[in-house]
């Protein structure tokens, strides 16, 4: 299907990052996104909402109309509109404008516009940061490889939280704020994670002894998932750097996207 000159021009501006107009468009878009998100945040503050309600509402709908036009333009100039609409950025783009229209039906839906902040991820494309996607892939693989160990660890912690919560319910009881086992489990989770809200506290000596044990256990296990992920990350980095050997000096340790050997300088 032949494309018009307007479609090609719009595509170069909207989807391109090499031309001056394309860079300017992306930068202006990111600035507009940041301002619109700031307007949503300020709208949730009573002081600004009462004083500048009309201004914030005008900004919200102005940016919504602007982003709606932009989304339609992206569909119009995209070589594959359906693929774009189903892509990550396409879904985020449509989700960033839908909440404003939902406010006609459901009051308060405008606060979901905070999802517009995800559109700032286009900044990686504008600033040529996609070259670091290999590092992101290493981190992603590390998290995926450590998923079973972390899930087993979390399952074990959850068992401890249930046990400690049940014990604390038996020791303290409703008269000391531990009104039920789920409430006591909540206390155990807050204590194990060292958050310590303090909304529920033990009063009996035995309860304080158990709480001390839970606190010490929390400090002991809080670093376990970090250690698991760190070990997998170190292993992935080692594998990634040992995949390529130089044909001239025979040394390894190069990045997968390396062109020259970092030891002898020859082309790999």
C-alpha cells in the first residue's frame, strides 16, 4: 500500500530521532508529559486544587487533546498501525489519555493520568541510551534466574510470619491490640521487614521477648534476596564477558557488542 508524502514526513518527525525536527518533537513531547504529570500531582494537593482548579483542569484537558491528536497521528503515519497500537509504547500512549475521558463517567479517574510518566521512557531513545540495553538484559536474566530461590525464600518468610503472628495472638490477645490472627500476621510482616509502624505493639514480657526474636530474625534475613540476586548477577556478567575471545591475543572478557579487543586493539 503506497504511502503519502505527509505520512512519510510525519513518520520522520514522530518516530525518527536523527533529524532535527524529530529530536525537537521528542524533547517537546517529554516536556509536555512532565508538565502534565506535575499538573496531576498538584491537583491532588488541596491548596492547589482550591486555588487553581480551573487552571489545572484546563491544563489537563489541553494536554489530553494534544496527546490524543499525537496518538492519532502516530496511527496515521505508522507503517503498521495495529502493531504500534499493540506495542508497549502504543498501549502506554492510549492509557495516558483514556483516564481524562473516563472522568465524564467516574470522578477521580484523572489521577490515573500519572501513567503518562511512563512515556518519558522515550528519553532513552532520544538520548541514544539504547546502547545500554545489553546491561539491562543481564539484569533481567539475573532476576529471572534467581526467581525460584527468591520465591522459596519469600514462601519461607511467609510461613514464619504466620507462625509468629499466631503465637503473638495467643500471647497478647485482643485486649492488647492483637484482635485476630490476620492482624497479628500483619504485625509480624511489618516487624520482620523492619518497617515498624508501631500501630500494634506487644505489652506483656513474653510478647516483647517474641517481638525481639522477630526483629533479630528480620535483620538476619533481610539481606538474603539481595545476596541471591547479586550472586546471579555476578554469574551472568562473567558469562557475558567470557563469551568472546580475541583471535589475535586469545584473551577473553569482552562485551558482546565489542568490535575491538580491549587488550591488543585488534578487530575481534
